[in-house]
């Protein structure tokens, strides 16, 4: 079974959106998938640092 997902709206700087779009395309992921992956990595790292 797939994990549950929640739809959210956020406001991002234009340059961040541009770079995320480029990076997600290079990684063959959707914009949302890429953001989700980056946020997961950030959370894991923060938890390790604590």
C-alpha cells in the first residue's frame, strides 16, 4: 500500500522554483517528488544532528 500523501500549498522564490525544476528533470522526478525527497533528506540529517 502506498503511503498517504497530503496536498499542501507553499510559496517559493522564483529562483528556487527554477532550480528545483531543473534538478528534478535531471533526476527524472516530478517537481513534487523532488521536493519530497529533499525534505526527507533534510529531516533525516537534522535528526542525526540532534
